[in-house]
């Protein structure tokens, strides 16, 4: 799947502003119980790609009925928080 990374970054910036307020890139804030850093585009790109890959594997595992390790769920939630996504249940 080809991603529109600049578009995804704009969505990320909009989520940051809506959920965290006005922050400078590099600023730290608590979100979803985690201390996160507002990312630059250069930092966002690999973080977003890693998150989407991890989320895809997690979703595939759920669909297959696999047992999900708590560590995997914690990783997904941490990556989601870092990108200011509401974490999966």
C-alpha cells in the first residue's frame, strides 16, 4: 500500500493540535498515559510506517484468532500514543 506520508503528517498535526493544544516540534506532553514528543516530518515518517506495519500484523492475528501477547498489545498502544491515535482496545 502506498501511503501519502505528507498527508498523514498533516492529519497528525491536526490531531496534535486538537488533542494536545499548540506545541512546538520536539515538545513533550502526556497523552494516553504516555510521555510523547511532537514529531517533525522526518521523525514521523519512520514512526508512522512502523506503527502501520505493527497494526496490520496485530489486526491479522486477531482475524486469525491467534492469542495476542500482552507485550504486542502494549507495543501497539505505545506506538499509537506516539502518533496521537487513540489506542486500540
